[in-house]
C-alpha cells in the first residue's frame, strides 16, 4: 500500500498536535494540597459545588498489584481523592478514607521478596499520615506468604477483605467503584 506525501504530512501534523495537546493537559495536573508528592489532580472550574461541611467516608478496594517499578494505582487514587476534594474546599479532616488490599496487591504494602513495597512506602506513609486506614486481607496474605510483621507501618492485617469491607460498611463507608 502506497501512502502519499500529503497524507504522511497530515498524519505527522496530527501526531504533533496530539502530543502538544496531551502535554498541555498533563500540565493542568498537580499534587497537593493534602498529599504534596502524590495524587495529581486538575482544578475543575464550574464543577458541582460541595458544601464546606460535607463529610465523606469512602473505601477503595484493590487486588491489582502495581506494574513493576510503578506505584499501586489504587493508592495513588486515594491520594487523588484527598487532593481533589481538599482543592474543592473540603476540610481534609472531613474526609475519611480506607483501602482494602487483597490478592496479589498485598505484596505492594508488605516488605517481602519480589514485592513492590519499597516503591509504595512513601505514598503509604503520606496516606496513613493523613489518617487513611489500609487493611490487608489475611487470607490473601496467608496465600502469598505475607505475615503481619512484613506489613509496612500503618498497614493493618484483617481477617479477610470481606471482613474489612463488612465492618467498614457498617461504619458508614461507601465503596468507591474505581
């Protein structure tokens, strides 16, 4: 199949425009004010207003481990949640977050061979420093050879992910679907 020179020029121009617009979009994202080094968000002018006295109790769930050498996406999402709502005017004291970790993701929050905890350690410290509770499924931990003493500081071993979710739901937490 032969491609004309004009078509190639149009395709190249489109790629450059896409790259420039993608880079511009990325510049709109920044971290803070709750978690300074993690959880980039964009300001959204005209978004639904939130009352300053709004209280949120949300639990995140993850079984998906981080890609090799990268942060766990659910942990980053929790930081994003704090940052975006703090920017929207909510007092971070009115935001209660929990994260339930199970499956292969338990290795992202525990100091074990082959785990990603070293990469996630500063993020976990930042989250727990803001009162985020992180629960590890004891059943998954047993399956992957993770013991309570392997968990990073601030991470709590639960009987199971199901138990952690049931208790959090009874305590008024809603499940974030992402």
